C-alpha cells in the first residue's frame, strides 16, 4: 500500500494511482514488493524539525526517508519538503513536477537498499533515478 498525504501544507499529488503503479514496478525491478510506504508532503519548517530531531542535522533538505523494510518487502515513511523541491526545481532549471518525481523515486530507491553516501554511489543513484523516470509516462 502506498499512501500520499500532506502534513502542515496544502498539497495534493496528481495521478496518485499512476505514481503508485510506477513505484510498485520500480520496486519489483529490485526484487522487492511494496509493504506500506507513506509519502508525507510537508513544509521546510517540518522537514527541518525532523532533520534536527532524528538526524541531528540543522539544515533544510528535500527528502528524509525512514526505512522500516524487512527482507523483500519495502516499507517506510518518506517526508518530502514541497518548498525545497520548488526551490531546487528553480535552481536546477527543471519543472517542479519533474523534480518532485525525481525526489519521489529517490526515496523509494533508498527503501530498496540503494545508497548515496559516496560520490560514486551518488552517481549510481542518479543513473537509477534517470532510468526509473524514463518509465514514468505522466499524462
């Protein structure tokens, strides 16, 4: 089950069924099934608070993923700051929806065991994001 909710902001993700199917197919490519994945869209203020409280980081970020996966089932809570996604889309000169799709798949890739701590892992993560994004046909 994949849930899309908003906390402390007014935001509604379009095409939720299409996105959920895309996420399920992507998880399957890594030998995983979806357990319960909660996407929580929020403000910079909330994600900064979560970043401080749980990760001891005092800065804004676009995404924080809490992984509760077990074996072949991926589960987790994925917080996405809509404000930071918007500012990143401007910074990288991309459409907001394209940046949001990238962040959404980034969180799922973490749940499938993909990492981005090192420079080489970051390069590989970006490649995997690009490959998954090619398969998303937004209408």
